[in-house]
């Protein structure tokens, strides 16, 4: 690879602030999303039988500033699976995981 900057992207994580309501409950936290190359994203989203849950399980690698009843919610797979039991939450997280791949932040 000629561009050394691109090597840094192999371990890059995107921080995506989320603030949405589902069933009258507010979910507000910062999602940590794994950055993947376009061909990997295409494989993940276009494979036969791919679903939102698979996309989230592959790309969502953490979260921060997530509080439940005033207590910090650490990221772990079992908590994620609890959330993925609700298709509306799963779909919202999947959309964010995909959209984050295309978000570019301008620097001054």
C-alpha cells in the first residue's frame, strides 16, 4: 500500500452520536462503529439472507455515554442482544452502522 494514511483506517472506529425514540423510550448514546473497506461493506450488506442484526453484530463494536436508570451501561454482547430483540432498534442501529461508513468530517 502506497498511502500510509490508509493503513491507519484498518483499525479505525467511527463515533456516531445517536438520539432516537422507540416505543416512547429515549435511547441516547455514542455508537462505536468499525470502519470497513467498501468491498467488505458490500459483501456484508448484499449477501443472500443478510439482515440488520448481522450488520450490527459485525460493525457495532462498542458505545459510550449510555446510561440506564442513571447507571453507565458498559458494552457487551449480551446487552446488545437484548436490544436486537426489538426490530425497530435493530433497524436503526443497522442504518447508522452503514451510514457511518460514508460520513466524512471536514477539518479547518
